[in-house]
């Protein structure tokens, strides 16, 4: 076996060793035991924030009585119902509700808001049915995932694992032990980190995401190394390109 062939084999072996991430770093909830029961005692409830878009529909047995408490855009034509208008939670945490006026809902859950409006409407309606839904519930997943992007949430609750599932999961070059969640509280950004390798992640305050949360997965060491190599390769290609161009120009002039 020639020395050159040995050198190539050793290089390939080293590349395989250093490029493959350890199993410990890519396994979720690795300290959970076989058949272990984990009770989800994370009492999470979605709360309304400033700039939320909220859909509120009020109905009763008498449609005419509840009509003034619902906002619609356009007129009904050809059997097509007009579009219902969403309410914007303003900088004071309030919505401008028909007849009642300003109602502060920031920091309240949908069920708490239902009860608040039910109390406010008690002088006007008997046993109103109030349906409330957040219309701008999205989460953004960035970094070392397979499909980074912004995803719409159909419902009032989503876990960080479900959000990562929408983004195609963390890729092999992403860190699962130090995932960052950036949360906005009325203009104030709060940064939290969660270790998804451990089962205690279920108790994290960011295991359940809120509307407009940003999840960022940073690259592990192999990802950072690959990025540096790509940058160096790009610089080298640029330098070679410039040298070739300069040489061609000089030869042409001569």
C-alpha cells in the first residue's frame, strides 16, 4: 500500500469522525426512562397581546338583537355574506367594541374575554354566545432547521416541538440543547433558552409558544466549521477568479 493511498484513507477516516455529530447531541428527551409517565403540569393559557387581531362573533336566538354587536364589511349580495371585521388590540390593550366602546382585553385569555363581554352585554342581550379567535397567531422558526419560515397556527396552543415539526425538524447541524425563543411582550423582547435533550423541557415557560414567537436553532460546532469552510472556499474562488481575469487582461494587452 503506497504512502499516498494511506494518507487518503486516514483523511477520509478523520473527516467521517469529525463530521458526524455525537448521538447524545441529537436525541430529544434522552433522560426519559422506558415507560416513564410525564405529567404535563404546564398551566399554559394564551393571552391577548398588543397588535393582536381578534375575531369576535356574538349570536343569540334573536339574530336581529345581536346584529349591532357584530362588525361586517360590505353588503350581502347574491347570497354572499359580507366579510366580518377583526378587532385590533391597540397600544393601550383595548379593542373598540360596538355599542359598548373601549374594552381592555390585553393579558386576558379568550375564555376570560368571553366572560368579560358576556357581562358587558348582559344589559342588551340574553344568554349571548360569544366566539373568539386570534387571527394573527403565527410562529417563526429560523436557523438550523430543514424548512425555516413563518407558520400559521390553527388554534390557541402550539408546543415548540410542534413548531419544529412544521419546520421539518432540527437538522443534524443544529443544537437541540440550547434553542432560543424570542418572545414579545408589548414591545419588550424577552429571550429564553430551552434544552430539548432533557425531559424538563416540558416544564419550560417557552415549551408552549405564544403568538409571534421566534424560535432560533443555532448551529453546532460541525455546522459552524462547515460555514467557515464555505466562506473560505468562497473567498478562495473569488481570489482565483480575480487572478485569472487579471492574467487574461495582461496577456491580451501583450
